[in-house]
C-alpha cells in the first residue's frame, strides 16, 4: 500500500496533548503521512491553563494551500478540527473544494466544546460557521455538546438512551448524505463509545468499550485521529470507530493508573506501538 497522505487542519498547542501534537504521531504510527496546516499556535490548549498565548494563523493558511496546489499535492483525507477564527471557516471550505478528489475522505471534527459548554475562544459566529463547514464533510465526529450545537438544540434537551443516541446520530446525517460518529456515547453504566451512521450502507451501529472513570483533555482528538488513520487505510466506519474507542480506552486506563493531571491529556506516547499496522490489538 502506498503511504496515504492526510492534510491535517488543526491548531498546534505546545503543551497539553491535543490537536496536531496528537494527530501527527498517531497518523505516523498508523503508516499515514500527516501534512499539518496549523490554524493557530498556542502555548497550551485552552482547557485548564491560565494565560495561554494564541497566534492566529488565518493569513498564512491560503498561502500554504496555494503552494500545495502549485506542487500538485493530493490527499487521501482532509481532516479538520480546532479553528482559530471565523474567517478560517471559508478558508477550510475553499481548501476542501480545491483538494477534494473522488477518493478523498473529508473528516470534520466540529470542535466547539465539551461537557455542555463552548470553548473560550469560540464565538457564536464560529459555531454557526462550523455547522456550515460540516455540511461538506463525508464524516463528522461530534461529541454530545457539539451535536447539540449542530442541531441547534439545548444540550440538556438531547434525547437519552440508545434510541435517543441513534436518533441524534441519524438526524446529524443530513438525510443520509454524510456519515456521523457521535463520540462519548454511553449505552450503559461503565461503558462508553460511539454511535456510527454509515452513509455508504445506511446503517447505524453502536461501538462500546469500558469507560474509565476519569476525563482527560484531548481524547476527542485522539479518537478522531485514529478514526481518520483507519479510514484512509481502508477500514469501514464502525471498525475504524472501534479501533479509535479501544485506543482511547487504553490511553485513559494508563493515564488514570498513573494519576496524571487531566489538563495534560492522555499519556499516549508509550502506546503508539499498538497502532502500527499488523499490531492493532489494543
Ligand atoms: O481538544 C480540543 C482542543 C483543541 N485545541 C485547543 C483547545 C481544545 C479544547 O479545549 O483548547 C487549542
């Protein structure tokens, strides 16, 4: 298999293990070339640190896209996440229109919030723009907070239980036009995982794994990065979500056992070997 190539449009946070500092090593371990298109450079992520720096890369992004186009680069996936400004929505839309080919999978992680709250740097205009951008996706990977924002519904009013989670997932599919992997979906106490609507088959499947009773920053980014790597390597949606859920579980279990601070993310580096093709058993 020739090495698949992914354009990864996320921020680079120097400390705290999320976005590009997660996507690059995970995709590399999976045998996938990651080409970062940074949306912002921060000293740390915005969840749990005071006084972080924030360098907006909006003006740089179209120049990078122009140079990549002049080189004739092609991508098997375009994978976007945390955006740094409302103007970046249009820039990412242009990037997708320009670089999408028949074999390109467009994965949009509509990063906007968690635990029912919107992230500090996200404005209402950015959330509206994210919903528009996500219409271009082949696959979206919202958590429940982001699902509520995309559906324009209060977080507390989301339907619960398996039937409710399936309903949320299917409503997010835009009448079956895009695949949806709803993350942080728990069907029973002690379990967590994802509900997956696969636009290719029209089926909704549930993936569950053991829930580690500790929350860590950046697990959504770990999940979406493994999912993207597995999709470009040819996995079906629910299998890719299963691999992602198991890897997040293994990382959370290790990090909880070490009692590491939530804001530092999951201690995934020692587990990267589990993602190397041929050694996928977590
Ligand atoms: O994990 C999502 C994320 C990505 N990037 C930055 C963040 C967050 C969530 O807080 O702050 C900079």
